C-alpha cells in the first residue's frame, strides 16, 4: 500500500509531534493510518457525510478546527504535568470552561452549599471527551474523587433538564422547543431516569444543577477558577499520583483527556 508521507505526518500534527512520539506509538499510528486507508479503499465509509470531519457526539477536545477552505487542524496542546491535578485539567484541557465556571459562580452567589457548587463546576467537563449521555459519562469520570451525592447529581441532571420544577423556578427551556420542536418526547431511558430521580432523596441536588445550568450562557460573563480552589480542595479527592495515574476505574478517561493525540 502506498502511503502519502506528507499527509501521514500532517495527520499526526507535523514533524514536531512525530519527534515527540516513541517508536511504538509511531508504529501504532502508521498501522492505524493504513487500516483507515484500507477501509476507505474497500468502501467501508462510502456513506460518510462530508459536512464535517467528525461525528456530532465527539468531545470538543477531539474536534478539528476548520479554516473555511476544507483544511482542518488540531489545536496544539500543552503537555500535562507528571501528576496532573483537577486544576491542571481545567487550565490545559477544559479551558476556557466558561459555561461550567458560570454555572458554579451562579451557585456560589446564590448561597448554595459547597457540594452543589462543585457539582455545577464539574457537571459538563466530560463534554471535552464525549457528548452522548454526558450525565452518565460525567458521573463516571469524577465518581472516584467526589462524594456519592455529587456524582449522583451529575448523572441525573441530564434527564432532569427536560422536566420543569416550579418549586425552584425551573421551566422547560424555550430553547429546547426551538431545537427539538414542541412535540419532542425524551428517549425512554431519559424518562426512566427522571422517574427514578424524582423520588430519590438526592433529587434536589441534581435539580439544582439544572437551575444553575440553563442560565449560565452569558457571552459577556467574566469568570475564573480562583473562587473554587478551596472548595475543590475540600471536596475533590485529588490522587497523589495524579489524575490518570492512580489506577482508579476512571483513570483511563483522564489519560485520554490528557493525551488525546495518542493514536492507540
């Protein structure tokens, strides 16, 4: 199989990126490149849309940026520290994280408890990794490091978004009517999750995420991670080995976020 060397090098991020790769990683990348070429030749992707070079469920960290002329390039990422902390991920992988920072800021300013503030801060960070069922993915990502209440709230906020609760001033978002249509019915697993969460002792913990989620899209808001550093210190169990290095059930997810250019 003929390989376009320039295209292969460009796909990996250029010559500088290749120099930083080990021989094993480079070999794996070449093999994957050849597999993709073979699949294309065999017509395995003949039905692929040309509207964008990725599927809509892909996390934002993995989406290539288009120049408008059909050329796409990955943002160059700074390397993570040897033992990365949650703050390192906010700075180097989740940034600018404006939405979750706005959400947590709103929770802080309205006097909510620290676990709710932390849940608001973390509720959507997993969107850097993956988008479908982000409540479940998000809960799994942070579960080893927070209280069960916080991870539970993040898991079920996804379902609660589609159901109003006038007791806390949460109405069904008009934005959803515009996007999904007024006749939209949530998927069965979302309905089931809502029915379960609505009668759970921690229902309000998840509901308060939605309260601080919907109104956290101000393009002019000035926010920072600084007000939340102490809250993170009190309620996030930072592993001494660093996130991704601690052999937790979620360590592989943090490693993927830390090294999104790793081919295999």
